[in-house]
C-alpha cells in the first residue's frame, strides 16, 4: 500500500477558529477510505482523531496542525497545539464527567508527546496490535 498523508492545510485560515472534531473525522475518513479497514479499526482511528482534536480545543486553545498518515498496517495521527503542558491521565473518577479522552487514546494507540517552543505535538500510532485486530 502506498503511503497516504493528509496535511495541516485542513486548519482554518483565521487564527483561533480551530479545527472541529467533525472536520478532522471527515478528513480522516477521506484519507483512510482506500485502506479497506475493518469497521472496528476505522472506529478506533476516528475515536483517536476526535479525542485528540477535542482535547486540543478544550485544553490548549485549539489545534495548530493536524496530520494523518496511513502506511501498511499503521495509521499515525498528529495534532499540534500552542500549550507546552503535556496531557496527563486523570485519576479514575466515574462520578465526575469527562476526563476519559486521554486515557482512551492511550488504550487505542501508542502515544508520544513532543514539547517544542511553539507548544507541543502529540503523535498517536495505531496498528493492528494496538487495536486488537489481526
């Protein structure tokens, strides 16, 4: 399979407008359509995209870059934002709403956080191993 990449050109032109979760999911579907992923794998990728873009908006002022790369057996999602604070998994508290997104991303993908002078870039890599598919 050829590598397919969706670039950060998805971001709105006006600063601060942010990339919506729906726009990010639609773009991810567009790039992944030719991969013939099982529905569960597609759902996992879309869940990771949604959580990462949502967290960038909720905790870091919005995404500044979004890229999804598909290679044979691997899908990589990268989201950058302006915050230099690394995400953290909140203690389990079923009585409090929210706070489960980063935990979910880490259950579905292998993650890496790179802090840089302009903020951070979070990379989530999904493979058949991390999604539980063979």
